[in-house]
């Protein structure tokens, strides 16, 4: 009986350890994504993004009604990032990572603050969906929210 309990505890430890490792890899993928984003480097972005990745935003219109932007494909996203002049500085500060992994799919919830030329612009949350493609985590979709209300800016 003692051996059975020991084996069960070991199996639980291995499963929990594997989950933690996958979560760390997902977080690393997102960190790399933002490294490429801030550097406006398409090769870094491509290294962690699926070729069919899409991006959407949820924000409020002037009347306060939620609206969903049309999906932007990866190619258009990279082009928009690269078109920002070098004289303009932008920074998305990730405040936390909440990651869930199930097999080849992962979700990450990342609250953020966005700054443009050193001035606070907006806050919100990113919802990343990732796919483990041939052993490598790739971002397949991002949906973010954008608001200026309720932000705890430092």
C-alpha cells in the first residue's frame, strides 16, 4: 500500500511539474512577442506567431457601448507596427500573467497599461490564445480590451 501511495504521489508531481513547465513556456512566448512588438521586429514576431494569427480589440464607442473591431491578420499587424516612426515611443507594460494549458492549447490573460511617448494612453487586458505547433508555442489569436476608466496607473 505504501508503494502505491508513493507511485501516485510521484505521478501527481510529474503531471503538476509538466503543467508548470508548459505555463512557463507560454509566458516566455508572450514575453518574446512583446520584445518583437517593442522593437518593431517582424522576425521576432514571426518566431512566436502562427501565420494565420488574428487580432481584435474591444472598446467602447463615444456613447459607451462596447464594440468589437474587425479582425486584423498577422501581415497587416506587422505592417502597422513597422510603420510607427522611430521617433515615437510605445510601451505595453504587462502587469500579470494568468495562464491555462490543456494539451496543445493555452490561454493567457495579461492585464496591461499602454504608454505612448512616455504618457499613459490606456489600459486593458490581452487574451492570448496559443497553439503548440510541432512542440513550439505560437500565438494564434489576441483579443484585447482598451479603456481609460478604472486604470490604476503608477
